[in-house]
């Protein structure tokens, strides 16, 4: 006979704290920039609605900061009259708008499931993540083409001082947004928001190239601009690799193996469970869903089997961060 538990949704503010050694080396710092560490569970936000609200808030705040950054750059363009700087400002402003699809995705994710979309609309985040990845790739292509073009046909930089100031403003604004989006994305478990943070970081790299290029030109090295542009292109490709990896894993239902380890350990320790047959997990937006199969004592009653499965579900939602739903099947051990 087969005993199966009912579907169990569980949201709580239970905390999970795990230490991480990020390292204090230069290499560790660089890895954190190009491939941000995916935290297991620390300071996570576990409520589904709360996490969606946090994601929308992150998008709103970052859009305001990027809008202010673009306006500051426009002011510098008006003072300096630099056409090249105007092009970079327009690029930064248009890239800031790529956060809008993610905003829509977070809003969709709060909608209740329907008979057609029985798992809800969380996967809209992954679609928005694909769009963000495409924009990062486009940034790499544009940066590469422009660098090669300026290497073949050097263009003198006018209004060097103003260009440097605008580059610094662009870098600071974009890097602040990158750090903010990545931090919130980690907390709520949103790969798309982390990817959008990486996208802001690529824009910051571009503005940094403008700053260094202006400095090189001021020091009498006009080729510094395109050469730094090529270095920035390589940096953007490194960021692109991380974004593609994270979004691809979400689309392929990939999860951190440590989540599975934690789930198996918690279920195996549950009273009445003789062994864990299988544990499967998938991300639906920034929330996890789990299916588990357990072996239990064949002599227990049907009521006890349901109780064991229900308690196992409850244990599972506490053992794994960002897990909002679990379905446990209990089978008599043979």
C-alpha cells in the first residue's frame, strides 16, 4: 500500500545561519566581483510575498539611483558639449530601463496559480533573466566593437576633465546598484535579480573605461582608451559567463546540492522514517518546491503514515531556506 501526504505550503521567518569564508586575497575579491558567491541560507527572506516585495523595492530603488546617475551625466554633457559622452549617457540610461521586465516578473510572481498555470507565475523571473543576459551580451559586443574601432581609428577625447567626472559618476552609480541588487537577489533567492545586478556592474565597467581612457588621454596616451576598452570587454565576458550559468541552472531546474543534502539529512532523522528514497527540488521564481519519497515502518497505521509525512514536510520547510512548498510520499518499507 502507499501512504501519501497532502500538499503543504509553509512560510515562516525561521533563520538559518551558516558561516562562509570568502577569503581576503585579491583573487577572492575578484571572484566575488565576476562570480558573486551564492549564499546557502544566511540572512534569507523566507516569506514568498515579502521576498517578492523586496525584489520590487530593489528594482524601484535601483531605477531611481540609475535615473539620478543618468541625469547627472546629462548635466555634465550639457556643460561639456561632448557628443561621445552623450552617447555613453544614453547607453547607461537605456540599460537602466532593462530592470522594467524584472519588475513586471516580480509583480506577476505574486499572482495566484490558475488552472492553466498550476505552479503560478514565478518562472517569469527566469524569462526576465534571459533578457538581462542578452543585454549583458550586447554590452560586451558594443564595448568590443567600439574598442577595436577606436584602436584602428583613434579619436581624440575632448573635454577630458568633464569626461572623467562623468565616467566616475557613472561607475559609482552603477556599482552601488550592482551591489544592492546582488545583495537583495541573494537574500530572496532570485537569480534574475542577481543577473540584473551583474548587468549594472558591466555598465559600471564601461563608465570606468571612460574614466581611465580620459586619464590616459590627459597623460598623453590616446591609445589607453581603446586598450582599456578591450580589457573591459573581457571583464564583461567574465560577468556574462556567471549570469548565463546562473540563469541556465534555473531554467534546467538546477539547485545547490547542499540544499538536497540538508533535506535528506533532515528527513532521515525524522521519527518514523526508515530511509529516504529520493528528494527532488526545483526553483519556481525565487521560491523552492520539493518532492520527497520516504520509506516508513510497514506496520504503522494509515493515520500515523499521514502524520509522519506531514511532520516530514514541516521539517523540510525549516531545513531548507526559501522552500515554500513540499509534497512528501510515504511508502511502507519492504
